[in-house]
C-alpha cells in the first residue's frame, strides 16, 4: 500500500482497555497502518510493561525505555495539535479551538 492509499485506511485508536486486555492475555500491543495508541494507553503499557509493536514499520521503543516527550510551550503544542487535526480531517471541525483549549487545560 503506498502513502496515498494509506490516507483512506481506517484508523484504530487503542485505549487503556486494549492494553489491559493484552496484559491479561500475555501478549504485546500490535499497531499497524494508521493505528494510534492513546496517551493513557501508552502510560498504562509502561506501567504494566506491555510491549508495543508496529507491524508495518520500524519497531517502537519498549514502553519501559520509551523516551519522555519533550516539553513544548502551550502555544506550540496548541498549534501542532490544531495542524494535525486539520491535516487528518481535511478541514477544520466546528469548535476545534475550544476543544483543544479544554484538553490543554486538563493537562495542567
């Protein structure tokens, strides 16, 4: 599948529940295509030492050795999130700025 076709591939978001299920089953989390691991799921994977693997690309660092996210200014983070959402959806959804602000406020 080339990069153009991947834009139309369905995205799966794996959550904390998926990580806990993988831990209970003794298996790693396997991401492919456009799959994403939520922030909470990544934290839970680190806590439970559940490996996270990407099947169609370079291996991801194991949760225990994953580098910490570098801190960015609130404005830089806001701009990056906004750009990513618009790029992913192809247009700006209603109330995007309000939603981003709400999420950023919850992180402090």
